[in-house]
C-alpha cells in the first residue's frame, strides 16, 4: 500500500481548485467518486505521485482526516488488515473509482483502501 491522495476539505470546491491551480501551479487531473454521490476534484503538481483530492467540507462527512491508501488488491488488503484486528466500517464495495474499503481509527480519522479501476464505458 502507498498513500496516493491527500484530501483537502472545502466548503467551496471550485474556489479551492482555483486557488491550487492559479496560485500554487497545480493542474486539474480529473475527478474521483470516493463515496456514493460524493465527487472529489483531483489536482497534481507533477513533482509527486501523490495527488490533492478536494473533498466536500469535512463537517458533512463526520471525520477528521481522510487518508487514501492505494492498493493493487483491495480484498486481499482488507482481509490482511482485518486479521490484525482492524474493524472496517463495512465490507469492500465498488464506486466509479474502483473498489474501496473504509475504516476509522480511534481519533476519528478515516482510512480508505482504494483499488483503482475504471468500471465506466469510454
């Protein structure tokens, strides 16, 4: 597993995206649905494999940080982490970004295992 996305909560996603693009030199690289009906704007600065994911204000999602861990096999990682005693919020499921599984630590931070795949027609 590796960290692929760093989330930035925002009450105004378009304004936040403009800030990153116009003032910090990031480029818009796409969108991603990490939760059902919740789309994130993806930005990159080309210096790293880690992307910025602008998400709706964290107050509406009821957690502190969101850490997205990219994995090549979500089901395998889900079972390995479960064996270590981690309790997931639910079983892995599919979103347009791929397969995800989520758990929350004792501090309220949300972790998402993401196996990226395209399940939409081009």
